[in-house]
């Protein structure tokens, strides 16, 4: 069930009314109803995979009890390892089986021996990467005594399958969601109203921005061999805003729905395209995933590497930088692989890993250089060019994310730089049937940039409760109008494939 579908337009109000007016003030019944609604929401896509979601949640419910403090340490470690193997193993089978089999066959073919292609193709369950990571954090946090194992099976199942976040996040840690589920919730009119505003803004970014940009990006990438370099650069920009509108729009809708039901879900995007460097970008983009990899991958690897070092320098570099390089490369390799079973995602991840290493390496010399030149780091003369460069790097990396293969991405990049990158030839697209969508997409991009720049100190683009009422309602009606006229065909959300 898509957030931008007619079915969900019926589903949400029905669940809201029952939740607040029929089972209100009955916490156990309320949570059981919310769990039922969440499973109906998930089963709407494919009811067969509901058993997988339920099975993983039940497994982690019992594993959480098995690894709680007070039990023999040897037993706790055994069940922790068993639970991690079960969670990660399930993810790998469903998400990477086809990738590993095909890669192995291709590798063997280099020797001249050709293995038959496997006819077995495993369907990827929607949202499996997200609810698997929720489950892993639940187990690890109990083992590390950051969270108590919960004996209420309904509460645990709801934590690992809450319908706004089960398909594409935010990856709301059980350590913050479970206490909210176990506490009686009061209807907050202000919170609900702001939730509706955030839902509306998320729908605008999905329907008007992302889906319009998608038409342009899809056409330009599909025909990159016949288009001018400047058009290909524009295609990369369109995809950059498509994926931003698509994913941040989903997160806004999910967070807004959470607020309707009395939950505070973590912010997942903080206007990342206004970042002045790549580190700031990843502090603002997909925050729930970035912090998950930081806490469960980057920091443990950093600690493991540092514990094995006994000198201040390694290979003529400071030990701290060496630790950062090792931990970053492993983390970003896994981040890329998490996004999909394709080498394009691995290359995308490694680009960001190398850019973060480069940023870390030049951070101190840059600070000294600016201080010596008497230039403030936050002056517009510095921040504007740095923001443009950061966005250019991010958009360049998105080419690999969008392309179906590494060869296609390299071909796109080669054509972009060799076929008139600085030659304005948008008019070459006249007669190809997408001139109007180019204009629409450009206007949508500019509208989102302007609104979010004005609102850059707020939680989302429509946090306007302090605006005059006539202005607020004018904006609501205008945005709703554009959502309706651009609704068209329902496009699925990009991150559903992960």
C-alpha cells in the first residue's frame, strides 16, 4: 500500500478514528489494533511475506530475552551470535542470493568455463533491510544493557513492524520507540496538526518534485548516448532531486503519520542539499541509517583497529587518520552493499567513503589556511561555493546509484564530459516530448529549494504554525492543488527496493 494511493487515503482515516475514538485509553487493545493495522498495511503488498516479517520479529522477541543481563555470559554471547546470524543470514538470502550466484558464474567464466545460469530467482521482500536493522539494534542494545528485554510480545512486534516505518524507515531504534509504545498516549491537537502539515509537504515532494523529475531523469539516462553533455549533467541533477523528493518525502509522511498517532519518530532528513561539505551532508541525509552504521559498524571497527595499534603513526600517517580510513572504507562498502545487490551501489558507497576521507584529511590544513588568510569559515564567499561543490559531488555519485550497471554509469559520465558539457543545448530536447516536464521539474526544484531554504531552521518545509492563518491556508490549498493535478500514475518509492 503506497502512501500516495487511494487505498491509503481510505486506510489512514479509518485507522485513526478507531485508534483515537474506539480503543482510546485502552493501551493494550490500542497497541494490538495498531499491530493488526500494521500487518494489514504490509500484507497489502504481498501477504505471503507477512509470515517473514512476523517470523523475524518473533525470533528477536525470544532472542532479546535470551541475551538480557543476569543470564550466564557464555549463553548470552551464544544467543546474540545466533540471532545476528539469523537476521543477517535471512537478509543475505533474500537480498543477495541472485547477486552472489550471478557474480560467481561471471567470475568462473573468466577461466573459460561457463556454468549454466541459475533459474532460481528470489523475490526481495519489501522493507526487509529496514526491519532487519531494527531487529539487529534491538538485540544488540539489550545485550549492551541500553534496553531491557520486553516480555510483552505485542509491543515488540509493533516496535519491529510499525506501519509508517516498516517499508522504508526511518530506522527508529527500539530503544526510543519501545518506551513510547509501552506508555499511554494522549491526543495532542498541535502535534496532530503539525503531523498533517508534514504529511502534506511529504506528498508534495513525492508527487510534484520526485515524480516530475523522474520523467526527465529516466528519459535522459535511457538516451544518454544521443544527448549533449549539458543535458546529461541536467539529468544527474534531476535524479538528485528525484531521489531527495522521493525518500525525504516518504520520511516526512512517515514522521507525520507517527505524530497523528502520538509517536515522535526521529528526523531523517535535515535539508541535506544545503550542506557545505560531504560530512555535513551525511549528518543530514538518511540520518537514521547513517547513525545506525556509525554506532553498529564504524565505531566498533574503529575501536578494534585502535586496540591493535601501538604507535602514533602508521604508514607515515597519524594513527587517528589511519583508523578513520580503515573504518570508513569498510563502513561505506557495507553501506553501498546495503542499498542493493549491484556493483553500482558499492561504487557509489566507496565514492562517498573516499570523499569523507579526503574531507577528514584536509579539514585541519583548511582551517589553518582560512585563519591565516583572515577569512571566516561561515562567510557567504566560502559557504556558497562549498555548497555548490558538495551538491556537484553528490549528484555525480548519484549517477552510479541510478545506472543499471557500472559500464552504463561510466558511459554516461564519459558522454557528459566529452559531448559538450558546457554547451547549452537543452533545445535539442524540443520535439522529444519532454520539454514541458523539463520546465515543470525545474520549477518544482526551485520551489522546494526556496521553501526549504526559508524553513532551514525548522523540522520540515511546512512547519508554519506561526504564520498568519490566511497565508497558512492559502499555502495548504495551493500545495494540495498541485498534488492533485500532478498525481497521475502512482509511482512506487525508490527505497522500497532496498
